[in-house]
C-alpha cells in the first residue's frame, strides 16, 4: 500500500527567501531566491483540519494536496476498520489503503489518477467507520495557481514585471527522474482558421471552434501547424469565436509580431513564464538572491519561456534523494491588461517516482 513520499507526493515545492536552508520565511512575496524556506507552497487547502471516522483522520497540513484534485468536495471513506479510500472532487474512489494507529499514508483517487492524492495521518486504535466530506478550496495568491500578489492600477499602467522563485525538493528516500515543468492551458486549444492577426498592430483572431471556456481576457500563445511558437499576445476581450488584440497586446513575453496563418493553433495560457536554476551545491545550496533587490529584479542567467508542449518543457532532469532545484516564475503585465478578481495561473510538474 502507498506509503508517504513514494509516489506523486515525492516532490515538494517550497518558498525561497530564507537565510539558510530550511529557515523560516512564510511570505510568498519574498520568495525571491537565496535559500529554501521551511514553508511548503500549497495551492489547495482543506476546509477542516481533521475528520472523525471512528478515529481522528487528519490531512497533513505540512504537506500539499495533489493540485490535480481541483476544488470542490472530496470524500474519505472507511472500507473497513483499518482501511481508507480517497475520492477526489468530481472523481472516482481510489484503492483502499491500510492505515494503522500512528501511521501516515498516501491515498490516491481512482481511474488511474495518481496525481489526485491526499496524505493523511491516523490517531487512535478504534475501528474506522463511515465517511467524511473534505472541502477543498484554492488558496488566494498561491504561486502555482493564482499566481503572485494583487496588482495595482499603477503597476498595470507601468507594465509591471515581477519574479518569484520556488525550490523543488525530492523528499523521497529514492531518486526521482525526468522532472519537467510546464504551463497548464486555461481553455480548449483551437485553430485560427477563420481569421488571423496581421504582421503588426491591433487585430482579431477568429476560429470556427468555441472559445467559451477561455478567460474573458488573457494570454494567447499562437503556434504554427508544425508546433513552433509564432507569437504570444494579450487579448482584452473575446466572444465565443473571436479574440480582440490591441496594438499594446502584440509581441509580448520575448516574442516578435508576425502575421498568422489559418493553420495556426491558439492556446489560452497563464500569465507566467518559467525558468530553472541549479543550486550552488547539493543538497542544501542556495539560488540567486533577489530578496534585497525586490520582486522586479530579474535573476541573471535564467532563461524564461512559456512551455505548453513536450518539446518546450523546462527539463530539470533527475533529483537524487534530498536534492533540490530552483524554478523561477516571471509575470509580465502589459499596459492593456484587464482587471479581474480571479486570474488563474496553472503550472504542472511531472516526474517518474523511484
């Protein structure tokens, strides 16, 4: 049965900004490099700290929930006096896991979704019984989902540029391999088969498909039919089939304006770019320190991109037991950016557990 730190929970993301490895630093806005903090980045949270199913079952607050659980109501169910199963929100029940008094175990959702997981502890020797709802909510300004702090009108008008640094740590007893980071698309991929941008200036992107699940305003990555990046633009409004892009929304995030084609694919992407940095040493070195310079200061030597397909993923490689790596996030704010109360950024990290 899955013990903790053996599968999808093998990799943890921590804030940085501490003065020594594992030091105290709880503010995501100060997560600006130097050493790993003791604070784990948690995109999701359980509404309750513990549940009673005969014994008290407590989700480990020091460990994040699997981000792919999503928000909503999941369920912990006792299959017998010593076995628990997890059903993620909107998902199916996973395999039962034996858990004894004093143990901590990993529970996974059903249907092959090993990335929909929760780590729980049991305290007590009474037999388990019944079930309990687990309400999962999104944490405000979480770096992996909501993304950074709130922006002021002055920051948008100035075209703000901010950075954050997370530390990836393999806390499993075995090594993990093929660690890769990438952005999760925020809407269904479409093709610009009904209208494209010109070589420069304002314009529209049109599709015969549906943009109904795209953000009302946001970022669009345009890719050629061969899978190469053409341009990243910011659209200020959309209908069900059309994105409106102002002149200030062109050639952003390091791209150059280019005329589109009817065979291009269009992708709704988060507002963050990703970059990697090796630590000064393993397993407890530090990263470029921008805690004094502030969130607008770029880390030297770090290249950023907006990876959404396998060929673009940020390749971190293998991490031995206890080893770390730095993942930098960059948020660029165009002067035409539209305000919103719930602007999402989604990044994902894949790997093979040892």
